[in-house]
C-alpha cells in the first residue's frame, strides 16, 4: 500500500498546481465555497458525488486547482480537504489514477521501480476485466505487475504483485 502526501505530489509534472484555501461549505452536491489566501470567496466544482459526511469541516484547510478552460462554468475544482479527524482526503475522484501513474513514472513508489512498460486500462482474464495499470510485459525479467488504484476519499494505491493474485 502506498499513501501519497502533498510533498511527493509537488515533484510530479502532470497534476495542476494546488492552491491552499479555507473550506466554507459544500452545497447542491457539486458546489463548494472556499476562501482563498487573499480572502476572496470562490465557488468551486466538487467532483465527488458521495455524502462526504466527515469531509465538510467549516474553517479547515483545503486545496483546489484552477482551470484555464473558458467553457467551464466554475473556475476550479476542489481537490483535497481536511477531515473531521484532521487527515487530508482527496475528493477529486478523477485524480487517483493519474496520480498513481505519475508517482510510478517518477519513481516515487520504490516497489514499482524498474518496469520498462506501463499501460492503463488493460483487459485481462476470461471476464475481460480491466486493471488500472499494468507494468512490465510477458518477456521482462520482472514479469507483470497488476496495479489497482482505489479511492475512498483517501488517496491510496493498492499494489498486488502478480504472484499474490492467484
């Protein structure tokens, strides 16, 4: 298991800049108001459709990203909040697979270093299921490594080496 932290994410190249703010409230399921460092209230898109019961702590630190897409109705996306337990939680459900790939490619996951090939959404098995990330190939000395990325309001990457999948 590998848990991302904000320090390791700053060295990654394909994630947008995260800006610190103070969480105010979430409403109508997809909206969140935050106060930026200049004191401005910004309404952001909240991509998580779950209840986020323990992730809506008024006055707590949070982080958001901005978009330069002129077609967007809201200027940015709520990315990370502080839970009622004081832990950081990722709330952007589209982010974990990208973060996992970036972390692996940047060598931030020691157990997954050295694979020459990384493929996404690869079909496998008789059911033709999809694995989030497949490392290596049949002919490599390391063999194949199946990586399934999970997010349950926490940014976790679950790693099952091929030998443990039987």
